[in-house]
């Protein structure tokens, strides 16, 4: 898995390439959790995400809840259709803020 970071004002975008699964989750969670005391908005750009397993989904739900309690916002952006399907099947699309294209970059 590769993660690229870009900062813009009070928003940080992490572009994730590869897979979020049980073996890559420790590194992914370390990088994401380092942002919990920082920006108001964290955008996870998942355009290059090939796969996410149940451990990755669970982490995103927990992260969303933690950030919400701290007054921060988590946005999942640019999901591929097969990844979007996983979020719809699990109904996480009704809990998490999932956006595409320009919607994600504005943080609005």
C-alpha cells in the first residue's frame, strides 16, 4: 500500500493506493491516526484503492466515530465501483461521508 499526503488549509488529503486489509492496516492506521489531533477535515482519496476487507471497514467506522466526537470530519472520496459496492452492501454508505470528484476537494 502507498499513501500520499497533501495539505490544503484545514484539510488533509491522503491518497491511498493498493489494499486496506489486515496486513496493511497497522501502517495505514498509524498514518491516519497521526492526524486526529490536527486538521478539521481528513479526506481519504480512494481512487486507487483496489480492495478493502472487513478489518479496513471496521477501522473506517471507528475512525469516523472518533473524528466526529472530536469535531472533525472524515470524507471518503473517489471510490471505484467495486469498492463502492462493498460500502453499499454493508450499508456503510449511509453512515460514512462518501463523495466523488469536486465534492470531495471542497470538503463542503
